[in-house]
C-alpha cells in the first residue's frame, strides 16, 4: 500500500468563505490551513468541502430527500474526483486553486461523513468479533448507516449488543482514518484468496485495469472505500446499533442471503437521544397502526400483499378527497374521463412501456383474441381518447383527468402499508397542447399542486427537477434537441413561479423530464407525491396531430401530472401527518353525540337530525353505558367534536361542547355550533 507524499514545489490559491484568499504551497491539507487560522478551529473541524475555482462543471446533485436514502454503489465507489464541489478528508492534499469550507460538527453535511465513518467502526468491530464475516458495502443514510455482510450463521440480538460494545472499544482507541492506495489487480487477487466476493465485485465494477484503488485504514482494519471520513474513530462519539434485516446480494433472490445491520450515529448524545424520541413520534403516527385502530383500511393476506381494502370510514375520507379533486379539476378546465383496467399488449409496445417499464408490469394475459396487460399507467388510454376525434389549435389545450386504478409489480417484502402497494388509484391527468402553450400549462400544474398541498394542510414543500443522462441512451427515448427543449420549459416555468429547486440528473422518466414536489410533514419528513412531467415522445409514438392556424397538421406536446400521486399514498401520509386526527372536513365522523342518560335520548336524536340536515357527519352513542365511557370512545376515535346533553341542554336547545385537543368548552346554543361546524367544513379548515 502507498500514501503519496505531495511535493510542495508551487503555490495555489485558497478562497475562504468570507471571500478572502490565501496562497499556500500545493499539497497543503485542509487541516493545515485550519491550524494556520486557529488551533481551536483545527480541533473543531471534522471534514472539508472544496470547489474548484477553475473547473467549469456544475456541482453534481444528489438526492438526499428520500427517507432513509442510502448512497448508491456508484456514489460510494465511483464518485468523480473531478467534480466541481465535493466533501474531502481534512488530510487530503490540495493540488489546485479551490474554494474551501471547513465543516464542524454543527454543519449538516458533516453528519453523513460521521455516519459513514461509524459504518467502518462497526465493520471493524464485526471482524474482530466474527472473523468469518465477509463485508459488502456500508453507506450512510439520511437516518444513520448500515453494512451488508455475509455470514452463514445469523446474528442474534445479543450479537448486536456485543457489536455495539466492541464499537465503543474501537472508538476509544481513536485510530486515525488513513487513505491509502493499492494496485487494483493485487487487491482483486487478495479478495479472491480471502473469499471476499463482494469487495471483489465492487473493485471490478467501479475501477479499471491499471488503476490504483482507494482504501481506508483505521488500526488493523482496511476497507475498499473512496471516503471521505472524519479524522479518527474517536470522532464517532454517539452511536447505536439498531436492528438487522435480510438482503439479497445485488438484490437478486438467486444470490446469497446477506445480513444488513443497521445503526445510527450523531456527534453528541443529546442529538442521538432526540433522534430516538423522534422515532417514537413516528411510531405513534404509523398509518398501519392507526389504520387498524380507527378502522380505516386493511390488507388481507388471503387476497394478497400490496392490495388495499378500504373500510367504510376510510372510504368516506377517500370519497371526500376524490370529490374535492374532481370538482377542482372541472373548475380548472379539465374534462373527466375513464379508461379500462386492461388493454392489449400491443398498446404498451407502441407507448414504450413494454420495453422501458415491463419489469414493473404484470405478465401478459392470453385471451381469445390477443394478449392483454393490466395497466400500470393511464396515459395511453387518454391518448386514445384524444386521437379518437380530429383536433384543431382552437381545441387546445385539451386536459383529461382520471382517478384511475393502476397495477404495478412490487417484489414481495417491499410493500409498506398504503405507501408502497401493487394496486392504487392515481389522480392522473394529461394535457395536450401546442409548444407555445406548454410553459403556461406547467405553471398552472404547479399552482394546482400548491393548492392541493395547502388545502390538505401542508405548508412546506421542496421541488426537484429531474433530467436525463445523455450518456445513458438505453434508459431514455427521444433526441437531445427534444430533451433540451423540454428541460428548458420546466426550468423556465419554475423560475416564473420563483420556486427554488434542485436539479437531479439521470432521474427523469424514460419519455421526458419531470418536476417532483415533495411535501414536508409535521415531523419534518419529505414525501414524494406530486409530479409534473413533460412528454414529447408519446405524441410522436402515437402520431398525434392537430390542425394549426396555418391549416397544416402539427404534433402536440403533452404534460403528465399527478398531484395526490396516488390516493393510497396520499391518504397514508395524511394519517401520519395528522396522527389520525383529521381536520373537520375530512373526518369520517365529525361530531359524536353523548346523551347523559336515556331520558335525554330523544333530544339527542333531534340534535343528530339537525346536524345531518346541515351537512355534518354525526354518530350518536345510544348505548346504556356511562357518559365518560362514551366520551372516551369518541376521543380514542379522534372525533373532532363531542356534544354532551342533559336536562340543561334539552331545556335551552343547547349542547355542551368538547373539542378535540382543547377539552370542555361549556354549553353553547345548538344553532351557534351548527354555524361553526358548517364554516369549518366549507372552508376546509385545518384547525378546529
């Protein structure tokens, strides 16, 4: 192994965050620069960020918004050292003019670095305790880290506790993380000799013959890794080994069964404790638990995984959501359409889904006249409706909307309640328009998306623009000219709205770029729901036309948009956002009525009729139970209002109001309460 020693025979420029510049010898490290500024600063910094002052390439974007999104193999092992902006070790020699940021423990970008280092600490502990273990990869995630390992004997909860204890020993040694280099072919021979099939794979896949490969060493442990890392194991101060799960090597069920050990790490115990408190809040809001508790939906094993059964209360909320969406679509100039659940396989060949999306579709069904497929998308059906009659430029834009059921194949074990399913309802719409209209239509879709989020109680969101990778011709269809035009249109629409966004290369749909709107829930979690996509490919594939003002035939362009994303997923997010305590207008039971005794039942029934006549969803508890037991039951069901009535209320046509989250508000006139309830419902109010 070798660690190159830089020759400091020339000077380079270092630009600091305040704009000042320092001239230092080439090969100077970020740590040396920090120390020259202040020894206290040098002791506080964890890692550095640099940006070339000469490179013309823009910083590469990475998707850090997905919940628990791990660094991909490419990001871990095949990162581009020439990228304009990157995180580097404090010990990395600087060889060119760069802007330099010295990151401390308080900088969010440093947290993933300490988690990656924690994964190496865990791997060190694993090999010391269980030398027969073979290592895969150990990335940082948004919530911690994991390491994929192969070992014939399964790990037990007691083993996880031993690993955590051993990790504390590794941290206490405070061994430096040292980057070294080794001949590629020599490392492959070593990996083969020791049966490290995963490391062998990574080296062969992500390096080229003749390369020197990057390794990181701490104490006696060495791992194939591009880094970066914190200066030493002692900087991994607060960590926890959490759980273990199964994973197949390379995601292939035919390969070896791996064990994936999860952990998390923070820079201090306070943040670690806050993290687990946050996890408890998430657990309390789990839509699967609340769905059962509130009797909203179920997944029936006898019917199959990933298939949702909507119970009456959940169905009522769904109807309310869908009614709002349909009414809003009509108000915004959409026409409602409906398309079949299955269509001929030939249609999916024309659309391109057969070639680009078949792994997510169910197998073809052989019927008497042809092969059919369950639809994974609504777009080809909307295209056929458009094509069914001639169109003029005067007809455009044409906007079709459908709450259509679609079916997509998800592997066993990947489904997750309402959030990842095999059958779902997509609030799909497709807009056919002229190239000149496209930007206005995209802006209108963004407005609509914002309206959806705000109406359902989400005030914060983040936006990403997903573009293609021109080098990956197999994953996309269409010319570079069309792609550039499409990307430019979406970019311009976002700028018109003044919405900040991140560009994510390589994440576009196969037929065009897209805008993804990710809402932020009450716990600060990001959810991918709304999307707006530009499509110039399907109109060409289906030979769509309209007659222009010049009397000639032209090809329209097309916008795909889904704002709930899917009704199921949006509903799951709503449950967790509100912890099942839905706003008045969405609540399946809006008012619970509790007569104090049987003699007050007649008045309670009269109140129920008046509320129902006013458009309020009401449930009367006429059981021969104690009043407090009835109130408790409505409280557990998270009903917004509970009205209690006895002699006083019956005599004065009043109700005693108990408001969810606020408690007893005392007696008020029934007419006043009805007016209050109607206003909350009519305005889609979030607060009671």
